[in-house]
C-alpha cells in the first residue's frame, strides 16, 4: 500500500487526503490567539496550531479565518450541551439511499461500507472519493454523516461511509470491535477503495472516535505503513 499523507483544511471536520508521497518533515507553529467579542460574553481562545509533515507552505494559507471573532448561534450557541440537545431533536435528516458492501478481514471480521446508490454508474472513475468515519457507535444512518455526504455529493464527489464493526446494523463476527488504537480495518478499507478506483484521489473525514482512528491511522501509516 502506498504511503499516506497528512492534509488539513480550514473548516471542521477536517478533510484528509489519504494517498500521495510524504514530503520532507517540517514543523510550523502558530501561537495562540485571543479573540474578544463585543457581546459581553466570555472571550474565546483559539488553541495553538501545529502543522507537521512538510505541508506548511501548501496548507497554512487555508487557515485564513483564525483572526476572526467567533460568532456563535444565538442563545443555544453559547452552550455545547444545548447545541447537542437542539441538534438531536430539531436537525433535519436528508434522505440518502445506500448500496452496502461488506468486507471480510483477515481475522474474519466484517466491515460494512455504505456507498451512495447509483454513484457507481453516474460518476466517472476518477471522481474524488470521500471516506466518512462516524463517531462512537455511529454509522451511515446519523444525520451529521448524511449532511456531510449530501454536501460532498453536490460537489461531484463519490462518498462511502465506513461503518466500524458492529455499527449501522453490520454483523459482529469477531470479539474485536472498534477502538481509537485499532487501525487495521482503516488500512483494509483504504486499500480496498484505492484498488477499486485507482485513478481517484482519496480523502477522509472523521468525527469524534472516527477522527481519533483516522489520526492514528495517518500517524501509523506515515511511519511504518500497514502490515
């Protein structure tokens, strides 16, 4: 399997390209900035930003909004718990039709990939591919996954949801389930998607635990590769 790179974009969740040559190692640090609002609410602090992996010249210009004040959604935006509750009850869920593909791993595990139905006929083989890694116990049925999927699809991207073992009604065939340190299934999925669409660039988005798995995968593959 080819070496995987590390890329960053300016808007969450981060989109990471999973395939091309790893550049020489460099590190750029941006000191933390304090942003003061004029609404009388507490100040908000942006954490320090560090880019490692030689992508500073390419990716740092994308972070062009760090100097702007944070403007939360009125009332509920000041409290993360209210935001979560509000989204759970009032957020719309787009209609998406999937075509499921089940992969069998070397240890007899089962991974469920949900592709957007019809894309295999309507999109060219070199269309960019976006792999979505949901959070803990999440899957292709979740609203945040579907919203990202619909947005990417509108831009002409091919999208596939990587449902971890036991998630999204996928069968459990081994004692091994998803953990933040378990990256073997991610290697298997990326390798499978790469071989299926060899002309396409592959990217990934991860939320919560899915983001942890993705970061661990990138770090592992960039150093020692997938076994």
